[in-house]
């Protein structure tokens, strides 16, 4: 029986609160094309509901129209979460076999996304040739080549743009020598985790799914599982897995990984972080464990798969770690934890992960509050989409969580 606090009822309530799209500010027309906080992201909720029968296409269309009401940017600053790739991802989620709506606009955007990928790969190659360290916006899921690659894997897996993105990520895993700092991981960045300049020129290496090496691992592994491969891809996956093995910490509640490492930590071989941080998709054990699990599946390594699945189960049943989660959002709240666990559970070799889902769904419903920020990543749309997953106990029909690379 459905209760007032069930995921289905809450998802309906969220959808009613998000019934009418709000146009972007006049001085920020690009904001509608923001997948994280704009209409493009919020549209995904109504697209998923229309596809499941919980809503209608008449409810979804105004959000879609708002997202593309102004010229869509294909500038070099655009990525999966902003501009042409974001709009294209939204439209692709809306296309069904029965009603191939939006196909003409999607085909036009596909061309721009492919050209963007080529330009971004050219820029990255130039940066590498000059021996400069990378930055998040070159390679991450939100605005970098990993996110663009996630879209290409969905729409054009055999295209040359997809191959170039994968080849770039292979190159990214190779060590670099930067000044007098010696040998560093290829994904070393010259700024702080919050994107501010480093107080010293050293920078850091990031572990998270959102901005760290876990994002490229997710894409490399998912591509390999689909039979999409380039030279060196398996070696690149193994390189990242070796990095995660090297820095894996063993605590009372199982394995965990630091959020990032600075030069001094790299040199001593000891992270400064004393214990596991907040569990989340963007940072922490859930995102890393899902990446490790997918990589183990791609490399046909059942022992490693069990290791990552056990790490995730231990994390998701540890009251101390779960107490650190303070919101219901997708990026670093209960929604992201649930959606990541749901995807991992359906690939798991043992039932323990599946057994965590009811308690995670209950925690999500307790923390979910309609209203406030309507956005996907930290707002109501992402929470409602995850409530929809919990209500149906089924993977999204639109594949909206491809934008997290956990599917």
C-alpha cells in the first residue's frame, strides 16, 4: 500500500512543485542550458515521468522548450552540464522508439558535440605536448572530456570523436614529469579542489567521480563493457585500479579512499585525511566503489569486483558514515547515494548490496523536502528522479543517470 511518505507519493509532490518552468534571467540566457541547475536538468524529471506513465509529454515539453529557447552554445567552455552537450543529452533522453520526437534538433546538436570533442582533444594534446598539468575542466564529468565522452558513448560509440576521447583518457593516465616536482600522475591538476589557484605550485590529484580520476575510470570501463575500445584502454583501466589499490585505506568500517592528495602526501605515501569522508556520488566510497566495480566487470576480475562491492556495503551500513549525509540531493546527498547503490546492486555478484536499498530509500524519503532549488544536481529534480527509481524499483527508462556515469 502506498503511504504519504512513499517514494511514489513524494515524487508526485516534487513534480507538482516543478510543474512550471521559470525562464532564465535576462542577463544569463545560457542558464537554461545548465544541466546542473537549469531547465535542461529539471526537464529530465518530466521526461522520465512521461516515459514511465507517471506524467505526460504535455508536462515535459514546456521544460524542454525553455531549455532550448535561446541559441544553444557550442563554445569550447561547454560540456555535458552546459551548452550543446547538455541540451543534446536532454533531448536524447526524450527520444523513444515509438515517438522519435526532437530527432532533427538532436541530429544538429550531435554534429556540434562531435566537433567540440575534436577541438577539446586538440587543446588537451597541445597542453600535454607543452608539459603543463591538466585542470578539472579539461577532463572531468561536468565540463570536461569525460562528460562529453559519456554523451558520445550513448549516441555515437563508433565515431571518431568517441575514439579520440578514449585515446585522450588513455594518455591522461600516463605519468608526467612537472618541473622539479618529479613524476606525477597524468591527471595531476595545478589548482585546489575548489578550483582556486594553489597557494603553492604543486596542485593535487583528485579521487572523486565528479572531478577526479574516478570519472575517467567510469567512462573507460563502461566503454570497454560495450565493446568500444582503443589501444591502451585496458592498460589505462589497470593503471587507475593500481592507483586506487595503492591509496586504499582499511578502517573499522571497511576500505575507504582519500578525497585528494597533495604533493607532500604523495611523497610520504600517507594521506592526511584521517578517515572516510561523507559518502556521496561526487566524492567518497560510493562513487569510487561503483567505478571499481564496473572496471572489475570490464576486466573480468571477480575478486576485485567483490572487494569493491564489499567496500560499498560496509560504507552503506556504517551509521557513522551515513550520519555525515545532510541533504537529499544527487551530488552529495541521499539521492546520489541511493542511485549509485541501486545501479551497483543490479550488477552485484551477491545480494548484500541489494539488501541495503530499502533502508537507503527510507532515508531518502525522510530527508526529501519539495521546494527550494529546482535543479538536477543539488535540487529537487535530482531528488525526485531518484525517488522515481525507488518507486518503480527499476532503472530509469530515459537513462538520465548516464550524466553521473553510474549506469
